[in-house]
């Protein structure tokens, strides 16, 4: 079964099978020392750059800003949900997200 993933509305939404599922203007807790020096980044998601899949995990790269220190930029791959039995299930918005480590291919 194929699942369609797209970035819509100039980076404002992630679409899964033509349904808007994940939106910007969310505050995500991010555990990544690659984005800023904060112990946990309080990231306001401003724009989705791209969407992809790693196994059954739907991941995004986002442009955002840490509201604690002001650092801004583009993240690594961050999980936003899973495809289970052909349906999208969003990751709980209150969890701390851990970007997937970058690999050199």
C-alpha cells in the first residue's frame, strides 16, 4: 500500500494521503544539541521544509526558532507520526522529540 506524503501551503502543513495532518505554529520539545545550546529546545515550528519516511515513521525537516535562546534554523529529521495498518497516527504533541542522527552516505 502506498502512502502519499506532501508539504502543502508553502510549508504550513504536512499532508498524508491528501489529508492535512500536521501544522506549523506548534511548540515542540526537541532533544538535540545540534540545533541550539539549550538542554531541551522549545522549538516553535515555522515552516516544513520536507517530509519523508523511515520504515513506518513519518519524519520532517522544519525551520523553526528556540523560544528560550532565539536560535533559528533547519532541524534534522524529526518524527511526527507513524503509518500503522495504512493509517497515519500522529506522535503525541507533548513528547520530547529526538531527531534521527545524520548519516553520511
